[in-house]
């Protein structure tokens, strides 16, 4: 199984792919080059081939493999057990009402905003006025990106909940309750290559980006740039990128796809 941050899980097979595209001589030239920016390393590969060829080859490589992706959130104790037993489910805004009431009832201004809760939930959920998370589950390809980069999911929980409390209170006070009442959890999930490709390009498909837009899909670029840069600069650490490459699914994640649930003490309530 490929873990993007752990280069050893995909280095060899991706190297075989690039050698097949470019030939050993060009790959040796790549490995002896110096690049200032990670994108330049990926561009070297493309300039010695073509966007269509490289994108198509990477698509085939992706489709043949399994990947570990990560969902970061904060959960109430009973929710942890529910995920373990029932899996992850796409957001249904109406189902968040009782949870939010349980957490926010301790807010000193709760009584003055409680009557607006259902309206705000509908606005941010079904009406998609902020965030647009209704019916979705989001994952990150990079654990480091989620933990060390865009970690607001681990400090305060779901983006939906954060938008709700911002609307209700108009300041940061509601976020403090989202933090104090919940446990930070990083959920490791397995996806196959087809799921990863579809989830990383939920609007314009991978193939459409290549054939109609003439561009390399972001998922392909993520792997290509990192591999090529590290091939040229071996002491480069992929985890330092804090890569923001995400995927979205509109279906439930069953328990058998959940590899582990990691509690992160560094994000514990404070």
C-alpha cells in the first residue's frame, strides 16, 4: 500500500514508470540536475516527453495500486465508537444539530443564539452558503499536510461545524468549545487508484483535464514533482512539503476500509 509521505512505498515502481517514459539516459540527466523549485523537476520530465504521455502513464500506474489517505477531525467519545463500528459517512447537516447543541450549550451567549441554530445549519448545509460540505467526506493524500499544514480540522473539527459557530457567535469563542469538548483523531483509510483519481478530481475528470484542457491533473503532478525532485536531491524529505492534495467522496467509507484511528495528543484540548 502506498503512503505518499513514505517515499519508500512508491519510489521503485514510479522510477520504473519514468524510465519507461524517458529512457535511462534522460533519467540519469535528471538525477544529476539541480532544481530550485519542485515544479521544475516535474517540468523536466514533461519537456522530455509530453503532458498527454506522462499523464496517461501515471494514470495507469495509479489505477494499479492501493493508497492510504487521511481524514482529520475531532470527535466526541461516542462518535469514535460509531466510526469504528459503522465507518465514515458523508455530511448530513441536519444530523449535526444534537451534536452542536451538546457542545455549544456551555457558551455564555448560547441562550441568545439557540433559536438561530436550525436556520444556520440549513444555510451552511443544504443551501451551501458557506463551505459546501453537504453530502461529502474529505481526505488528504499527505498525513504531513494534514497534521502540519492545513490542520484546522484537527484543532477544531469539521469545516461545517466551524462555519456554524462562526455564524452563530461572530468570533472565535465557539471554536474554543469545539476544541475543548472533542478528541483529535486522524483516520487512516484505504482507497484504490480509481477511487483516488475520481476523488482528487471531482469536478473535471482526470481524462478531461488532459484531453480537453491540455493540462496535467493535479494528482499526477503531486507524484511526478515529488519523485523527480527527490531523484535529483536525495536528501529532500517529502514530508516537508506539507502537501495539500485532497480527495472527496460522496459515499460512505465502510469499516473495512478504515486501517486505523490515530489520536493526536498534540492537538488535545487546551
